[in-house]
């Protein structure tokens, strides 16, 4: 599955266009490398997303084409969410 679609389906980012812009802007890394919107995601991959002054790190647990809103958070595991780390790297 494409990274931008995964971000939308898992509801880490609410809209696919916003996910696409975040990837294209270099704010998303996949397994430590800056990822383009079309990068393929696989179970076990880790991604880091910069949301303004917040930095989130996630592990991909499952990939599904569709998922109910209440079950979307089961698609990933939060490794870390830290505002201070993002401020240090800026």
C-alpha cells in the first residue's frame, strides 16, 4: 500500500491530500529514510512524522484497504510522541 494512503486509512492523518503534502514536504520518514507519498509500506516498518513542533514515531502492525474508524488505531503502534524532540531537531 502507498504511504499516503496508509496514513489516511489508519487515520494518523485525516485526509490523503494532507498526507501526500506531508510526504512530499519531507516531513515523513520510513525506516529512517525520507519517504515519498508513493513509497510502499509493509508490516514491521517504522515511520516518523513531524507535525509542526511534534514528532511522532509509529510501527506499522497491519495493512488494510478499509477499516472502521474505531479500529484504525490497531493498524499501528505508537513508539513515541514527543514535542521536545521535534523542537531540538528544528
